[in-house]
C-alpha cells in the first residue's frame, strides 16, 4: 500500500510557489510580533518534497523581532517517498536558485556539485509527519496560526474538500489563516471563513 500511494500521488512543488501567500503571512507575523506574540505554529498540509515548509521557514527566520520566538512548522504528506526527500533537505542547485536572494542567504549549505542542503537551523524549525487528509478527524494536538493546503483539494471530491475545510477551521486559532491554491476556492462551501484575498481565508470565530 505504501508503494502504491507513492506511485499514484502527484508531487509538484517549488520554493516560494505563489509567493504572494508567503508575503502576506510575513506581514501578518510581523504585526503579531509587534503586538507581543512570541509563539507561532504553522502547518503545511500536502508538503510534498518540502519546498513549501522550508520556504515558510526561510521567510519566518528573516522577520524582524522573530529571534527568540517559539516557531514551529508541521509538514505532512501521505507519501513516504516524498517525506524522506523532504527530511533529507537536499535539492538541485537549479531549484535552490528560485529562492529570492533575501531569503536564500544562509538557507543552504554546500552538498555536492549538483545539490545543496537546507541549513540545520531551518531543518530544526520543521517537523515532518505522514498524514492522510482523507482520514478525519486529524490526530493533531494544538492549533495553528496559518494552514497552507495549496493545490491539494483540486484532486478531491466535494465531500472530502468540505471535511478538510471543516478540520482546518477546527485546528486554526481565531484570526488564523487558511491558504489554498490559486485554482481552489471556498465559494459554494458552507464554511465559517472570512474571505481575505484570492485563495486566502481567515477564521473569524471560535
């Protein structure tokens, strides 16, 4: 079953994909820091080979005032194969070149002639776990300030999409963000989220 799941799952990703979502979160975390918050939790659901959670880690590390804050990123996927690659944190140099310069400085260390490795401080921010989004409720303790579930729900039917959105609402802090892909929307769903901008929604109640 593990090999079957690895064979049929789609794993398309890149560093700083749909970067405006990461920029929005960067601005929001900056505001939260100025308000005195020091603990942050984020979830990359459907993290594939790890480019998304590592992009979040790069962005978060660079925010003024973040040093000393308690920051953790949960990254999950159903595929054991891609999780192994994500945990290894080794990427082709051509992939790493897509990282904006301000985020790339200090994010990679030399690996081989053709690859670079994610720096250990960034790896320490991310916890990778196997999780099937089809099986609800999710066995996750605690809540998140933002959930990135991008370009995942397009592969599911309406009933499963509704369950994923319901679980995201349960697991978000009030005022937390659900970010989906550009090809996805919550329009037509009976959700309790407030529209922020295309593909971005905010939890408005408990």
